[in-house]
């Protein structure tokens, strides 16, 4: 049986989720974030949903480099999509779904630039890279 799945990636710098079909893409997606020194911030979430809003499987998300001046925490958790009204998954926006989240925290007292690179291998067989550049104030 073939199931249609959507791979979704979200950064809090964006307003909601965007569908991603980046199989084999060699160019990483880059986002910029701002954090207060020593405070944990939410930098990434990812989930695969079927059209009926059930989970289509968890993706493997790993930090491939960085951060140099802090730490990253990657956990399974509930994510809240923001599909556009014309999406067949728009109704999924009303519920939390199983996904993966990443959080960044700088070393206490650190101020400056830091960066995290993430490797995402999706349940549907796609792979992509995400770079998060963090300005720590």
C-alpha cells in the first residue's frame, strides 16, 4: 500500500511549517536565530504526517557539527504544524503530532556567534542538511 507523506521542517524564525521535498539536496537550509547567553532556545522541529494527521514515522536528526560555544539537545516530542489552508493536511494544525525537536543553549557568559549543523534523514527516505546560525547576546 502506498501512503502519501509530507516531510515538514520548521524553525521558530519561520511562521509555521513548510513542506520539503529535498531528497539528495546538497545545499543546506540556513536559518538565523538570536539567543540570550545561557538561555535555551528552540531552534528546530520536524515531523512526517499522513493526510489523516497520523504520524508517518520519526526522522533521524543528528548534530553533525557545533555548537562551539554551547550545547544542543535533540528530543522526540510533540510538534505543532502550520500547514497553509489549501493543504490537505491543514486540519493537522489543530493537534500536536509526534516529531523531533532541537534546542540550543550557549555556555554561560558567552556572547557572539555560534553555529549548529543538523543532518536529517527522513522516514520517507529523503536527506537534507540544516544550518542554524545563532547570535548570542
